[in-house]
C-alpha cells in the first residue's frame, strides 16, 4: 500500500489534535478553515482512515487518530533534532551526543571515558544530564538521549547494553562508629544499624539491591534519613545520623569525616552499564560506541 502525505499535512493534523477545534487550529497555522479541512481530508484519504470524529459541537480523535498522533509526535521530534544537528554541522560543530548518567557512573567509570572521547573528537559537543536509572529506560525508548549510564543488568526489548563497570558494594560509616575499626563487615553486622538511603524517586534501583541484601541476611533495614544525592548521603553519615551502602567508587574521592569498610563477600557488587536504543544510533554515537567497546575490552572488568 502506497501512503503519501507531506509535512504540511502532518502539522495541520497536529494543530487540530492539540486544540480539537478546526477554527483555533486554522488561526494557529495562519490558514483558512476550509483550507485546513481540505488538508485533513487529504491526509485521511492518504492513510485510508478517519483521524477525527466530527460533530457540530465537538472534534475528537479516533483510535486511528490517536495512534497516528503518537507516531507523528515522535517523527516531528526527530525532524527537529535533524534540523538542529544540520545547523550545528553548518556552523562547524560536526556532531552532538546526549548522555544520561546516575551517581555511580559519574563518580566511577564515566569521567575517564568522556575524557578519552573529547580527546579524540573535540568537535563533537556532549550534553550530560543527570537521570536516575529507572528514568533512563524510558528516555532511551523515547530517543531523548543517545546513551545512558545506569545500574544493570537491563533486559528491555529494543535496548542494547554493554557492561561498563562492576564495583563492589561497601559500607559507609561515621568516622568514630564502633564498626569503623573493622577490616571487613558482613551484611548481618548491620542488622541493628540505622540506614541512610537515597530517595525512592532517584535511587529506586539501588534501594532494591540494598533491601534484597538485608532481607537475605534476615532483617529489614531501618531507614532513618534519605537524601537525593551522593553528597547528601555522605554528609548525613558524617553527621552520625546512620550508616549506608555505596559503590566502592567512593574510595576515589574519600572524605576524612567518613570511613569506608569493604564487605567480607566480594561477590556483592553493583553493575554499571552503558545502554542505547537499537533503533536510534546517530553518527556521533557510533564513534562513542566504538571507543567504548575498545576501552572496555581493554579494561576487562571483573565478573560480579
């Protein structure tokens, strides 16, 4: 079936879908109402489906119209992004990369990867946006970002992932805490402790990991404080409000007012992955992916 319609018809459809009013849509588009009606009719004939249910009092999207709307919104987003990229290239900026990250990746593996990428491709602009792991799943599927660094593993249809790092989970304690003198701790040692965790809205994936560890050890963590950022968690621990668990990437910027003690089970780890949509691979991301695969193959991160 040969379906033909143009961008002008799509924009007309989007205006009517947004206002559900032909007169208002015509005013937005600066066309006459009869001209708008003709464009919509031609579009409906092209797709062989009625997109709007019209009465003398109201206009509503049909089921076909709703499905068509969702795809058109995605298409317009891509077209606008294509225009933006073309403008960048025309002004001497050959590419653009959008990267989402969580606390563990920005404090761990990501800075080194970014440094290498910028050394090799200085003309590709990079936008970094903080985004919790669970929010990155949807952003990848909606093509809002090129690549995300998040907690793994991840099995979502349409998303490809590569292990970027495996780091051991450690205990963070106030400097003068009785357990701070221990060389190693078990999860069971923490059963009577007060926990400081990241908020549910930003740290749901890691909270799930912590709860699972504690439940397997026979207790539910007693949460007394929550923080939205890593620095917030560290500050509350330093203030002797409680203890926490974190990735051992914390040892790269350890503070003097807290103590980090490893767990006695080295298999308790957290995995950071790089993930991207299989259906949305930009030229800039292809270069980033090549560097990432090469570097990670060299690093050969340990198995969890």
